[in-house]
C-alpha cells in the first residue's frame, strides 16, 4: 500500500513490514501502469526527482550516484580487462552512464524489460538517462533471463541492476539465473547483482549469495550507503570465474585526475575496499 497523503508519499512493501520511508512531493510528473509495473516519477522538496516502480523507490536525484557507481565499478575494477559488459535491468540509464566511463570498456549491451521505464527516464530523469547516449551501448527491450539463455561466453562482466524480487525481477534472484550468467561469461568473467540488505532482507542476501557460491569458485557480498533505500543501504553479490580473485583489492585504481574526469562522487579505491567489510553479526554468516 502506497499513499500520497497531504503531498507525502510513503513507500511500504511486504519485504520490510512495519516501517516506511516518506518524502514530500512537489509535483507528480508521471503516473502510469505499464505492461509490467506501475511507473511513477515525482518532483520532491528534498530529494530532487524520484523514480518509483510498483510503489518502491528505485532512485532519487539526491543519492542515485552511490548505487550506480558502486554496482558498476566494484566488478569493473576487479576485472583485468572488462571490454564487453552486459547490463540487465537498469532502465533509468544510470548504470550505463557509469559503465561507459570506464576506460577499458569497449562495448555495452543492456537488456531492460520495460520500455516505459526507459521512455519515462529519458523524459524526466535526464541526469541518469544520459547513459543511453553512450556510443558504446546497444540497448534491447526484453527479459534479461531469456536473453541470457541465448548468449554464451560473450561477456567479461554482467551487472544486474534489477528491481527487488517482485514482479518481472523474480527470476533474476533465482539459482538458474546464476547458472545462465556463468555460461554467458568469458574466462575470468565477473557478475555483480543487486542483492538486498543485511538489515531488511538477510534471507534474500544469504540465498542470493548461496546461489552465486554454487556456480562461481569465488563469491562475496558488498554494500553501499544509499540513504533513500530501506535501511539506508543496498547490497551486491559478486561472483568470479577466477578462483584467485581478491574482490576487495581493485586491479585498476583511478587517479584523482581520473576521478574528476569521470565525475565520480562516491566510488574510489578506499570505498571499494570498505564495501566488503561486514559487521560482526553477518561477517561469519556470509563468509
Ligand atoms: N537501482 C534500482 C534498485 O536497486 O531498486 C533498480 C533500478 S532499475 C530502474 C531496475 C529495472 O529492472 C527496472 O527498470 C525493471 O523494469 C528492470 N527489470 C526487472 N526485471 C527485469 C528482467 N527480468 N529483465 C530485464 N529488466 C528487468
């Protein structure tokens, strides 16, 4: 149930019962049921523009960069030469924006299931949708799970920028999805999937990490601070075909000049290392 009372929008979801995050709305810019989900964009008093799908915040203008940079550069900077990258989901364009900045990336393929999310993001969220203008990018509208069934040994890195496991995204959190991703990677390939937080979705984190561990000789969990996600964090499961990979040590470290040129606002090599440091109550559970 999501309400807009007295210009306040409250996000609530069965995945985090009994608590909600609310923001004040200046203007409803878009409100439409697509083939797959309810797509809303709000202009707000304190978060800038906000994209909401099926009542759940996907990104806000204020803090989207921490998510987009982390889910992109953790796997990219762990890979020795990430030339070809697949993005599954990511209909706002933010991950394409970040991946296209990486100096070693030559080719990006993106598969987003909902054309409406792309269209609405281009219209109302140009600060993220700028990613769709990258010359490196080929964009397909379709189901990422089905796309992977037809592609083998093609990608160096697969980034799954999915919505939560409700509606069209359910299959992207299942064990078979990790089997398909593994098959679609070139030798030494790395996957990185949105995987929930230790505070609200510990069951989801452990199941996603377990599926990843079953398929990949090396797997780990990392997280970023995103104040407008439930619990203020979001986590990522990473898997690598290279059993000797050390996830918390980036192979490519950006210089300060590169950080400036790439307009990085969250990611740096210290954040990379810190992203894998877990609090005691989950450190041993997830190891
Ligand atoms: N950063 C956001 C988060 O963590 O909540 C995710 C943002 S992005 C908008 C998520 C996208 O995944 C949505 O546009 C949704 O349509 C897309 N998606 C969901 N299931 C999908 C599938 N099976 N294949 C491809 N895209 C999918």
